[in-house]
């Protein structure tokens, strides 16, 4: 592999890792704070991709479709938390798995009825449909750079929200001890609905950003869900910074592995997860307490 090819794969790995972070950040918040195992999180990614596809087909504008997808994700998350998930916090994990698996089936059936079962493409916006010259013999997709920058900005904003605001302090406290938060006079129910809406919104927006990069097709979130669980385990449940760094690591390992060692690339991230668990069973960045 020449230098240009290596640079391309490194940038692809970083962009893929940052996209994974948007999905896994919501997953680790929902699991870490509310203890909900959400198997439908990958379906939320799919919903974002289909939302953007339908909006672009209807309005012809990705710049309108992305905010619509984010808003739809926030509303959907709030509704799901208030209508369904609030009744499952104290239930066994098996009940949560059954609930979220049922949601996967419902989302897939709704997608089939409302759209269809075909593969679809979403065009890259004309303003970003070019390559940016990086060096004399290397250029990179402008839209992929756009996705990378947007994901970095969102990661920074999420970090500031969690680590530098009063609301973030409430989220961190609720992740450690919800009873203590209630005794302090804070409304845990509002924290829960806000966290679920935020996590859902991130997953839906990730799907929307990914739509022009991948085909939009049934069950497209399944693979992303599995990898996101790996990221949560490696980074540490409830740790957003852990999800960020482990997502970048997984993105690079997966992308470079497919090019450098294709024979074992399919199991590389799982071998990495096994090694991390042997060394640090709670994850690399697990919160103490």
C-alpha cells in the first residue's frame, strides 16, 4: 500500500470511528444511567438513514433533512422513554431485551410498509461532491471530511455538556446513584427522558449522516449496533470519553484490518475486546464508584 492509500484508510477509519461514536455515546448513556439494554439502538440508526432518504427524495435538500432527522430522533426518544422504557427500569434485563427486540421487529415492519424493501442511494450534496487535495498526489472526499468535522464538533459539545454543565453533573450523579440524586431534590424522571432523547437523537443523526456514504437498506443498523456494544464494553459503561476513544480505536482497527490483514479482519475488534476485558474487566475508561 502506498502512502496515499494508507492516508485514505486512516481518514476512513477516523470518519467511521466518529460515526460509531455518535451511536455508541447514546448507547453508553442509556445503559450506564438507566440500565436499559437497548437492542433497538441500531434500528434508530436505520430510522435516521431512511428519514434523510425520504426527506431528500421529497425536498431534494440534505441540509433540511439532517435537522429534521435530529429533531425526529429527539422526539422519538422522549416518546419511547415516557411510553415504554420508564416501566422497565426495575425489570430484569431479559424483559428489556424482549421489549427492545419487539421494537426492532416493529420498526422493520413499519419501514417495510412506509417505504419498501429495496436498496436506496442518497446523493451527496452538490456543494460537497468533490475531493479536497491534501497533498500533491492525494485528495479526499469533501463529504467525508464534512462528516468527520460534524462528528468532532458534536463530540466536543457532548463532552462539554456532560463534563462542564450542571445538567451534565446531574447525569453523572444519576449514573452513580439515582437515590442520592432524588434525595437532593432533583427530578430523576426528567434526567431520564432527556438522556434517552439525547441518545436517540445522536443515533438517528448518525444514520442521517451515513445515508450518502452507504446504501440505505433494511436492517442496516444491525452491524453498527454490534460494533457499538463492543465500543461500550471497551470504553467502559457510562463513560462518554471512553466511548469516544474506543470508537476511534475500533474504527481504525476495523478499517486498516480489512486492508492489511483481511484474513482476520472480521474478528480483529472482538479479539481486541477480549484482550481489554482480560486486562481491565470494567473497560478502559470505566467510572469508579
